[in-house]
């Protein structure tokens, strides 16, 4: 598995983090395909299982066989948030696939040549601004300012991401793989970016920026430094997360030369509807999303 480019939620690093937090995760493999299934027990629904951005590895046949096996073995509600190139295996579609931006990490001169002209100009501005960049393993005391600022940002903007407890557990379970890049001006932090390294891939997890950081395009400098450092450490792809949340965020991410791919969508299953069973009609829904379950 170390040779695969695995998204965060399918990686051994994520698995170790969940186990450290006492969360139930199960690794299931079929041929060359593998997936990590998260399990919770909810008061109303009972057992709830999530397969996020998987399966990974193998061909379409082995991935399809793996999904059938997961549907058979995990009783209760199962949600499959399909990754790229995962074959459709029925189920009730509950969400369209998100658009994900990822950067192929090459030699710095090649990556710089792929930058959008405006993005490159902003990088030049930040490089000449007097900003200093530090790269440190995430620490609960030293980086309390960042964790608090990111939590406040989530609340203010109305979005949800991994909480500080998960990020710190990741840092503990995966020594040195949670890295906080900080841009400082006159010794004071003006921006920060947290990246989680997991095998051949890494994930941009969170970022905060102050007005002084915006004026100096600090996030351009931070992300550029992250790209170069990861490439030097033999990481081959950086996951920037969703590119479809706002036009400004999309422009920033796509300005790096990132590829944007659409995931397969989210599908709901329940063990009452057996894999390989009869075709279920759902005309009242407007389309037969439950066909061929």
C-alpha cells in the first residue's frame, strides 16, 4: 500500500489516527483493491458505516467485488463516498461528487512554469515582502494560536472540518507528518497552513491568514514552499481539497496548475437490501437510483 497514492481517508496514517482516538475502522481488501471503512453507532440509525473516497487500487472488477463484499459484511446503514474511477454499484444517490483539486509534484522549475501568471506574480510579491517561513511539526502549545484561529474561522464561515483533537491525534500517531507552515512579518505570524503527509500523498488541511498576510500574499508563499518541500521528500501528489466551494477558492487552487477531478458521488445502502438481489423500483423519486442494488 505504500506505493499507492492514497487519499487521506484511505491511508494507513488516517487509520492509525482513528485507532488512537478509539474510533472503529476496518481495513478490507479484495485482490489489489483495498478500502478503509469507518463505523459509528448512532442513537436513531444504529450502525452507520462510511467508506470515504474509496476503494483504491486494482482495476474496476476488483473494486466492484470489494464494494459487494463491504455491502455484505457491514450491517446497517452504509454510505459510499466514491473516489475517482470507482465503478457504480447501485445504491441511492444522496449527493453529487465534489470537485477536488490536486497538484502533481514535479521539479520546482516545472511546477513554477505551470503557475497561472497572476498566481506567479503574487508569489513574486510575497517573496520580496520580507516574510519568513518556518516549517514545524504541529504542537498543541506552540501552535495554539493557529488551532484557535482555525476553529473560529470554521464557526464564522459555517463549515466543518477535522477538529483540533483529530489533528493533534494525527500528529501523535504519525510523528513529524503533520506540518504547520507559518509566515511571519517582523517576527509576528500573519498566516499559517497545515499539511498532513500520508505516504506518497499529502493533504492541505487548513489555513488561516491575517490582513497583513493578505497584503503580502502570504498564502502563495506558504503553499509554494509546501509544494517544494513535499517534492523534495518524494511526495508525488498534494490534495488541495474541494475546488467547488467558492469562485475565489477555486481561482487560488487552480492558479497552482492543479488538476480538478469530480468524485463519483455519495450512495446510500442498507443490508436489508441484499447485494445481488432483485431490482428495486423508485419511480416516485424521479429516477431509478436504487436499480441493480
